[in-house]
C-alpha cells in the first residue's frame, strides 16, 4: 500500500509538471482564455480577439505538487 501511494504521488507530480511545461509555462495565474491580435484580411486592420484555451499557471503547478505531497505524506500512515 505504501509503495502504491508513493507511486501515485510521483504520477500526480509528473503529470502536473508535464501539463504545466507543455501547456506553456505561465508564471502568472491560470487563465481559461487568451488575448490574440487578429489582422482583417479585407481592411488590413488589426483587432484584438479572445480565444478560449487552458493556460496553466503557477497556481496550477503549486496545487498539483501540494496534492502529490499530501498523497506522499499519506503513505507514511499506511500499514506495510
């Protein structure tokens, strides 16, 4: 049981780190939309548009690693 909890904690930590790194490591807060500049093909004017998407922030990384450390800490309470 202890080994399973420790492996689960490692899995949660790695998944959190990979999602944060490959999702575009954002040092700010997690955002659910992104501001993008768009050029109009006809008039040539530039405008601002919002695109929905998940941008994981440092709070996402901290929450995931905190969850992994809680699961790892629970492994010390489990029986052998």
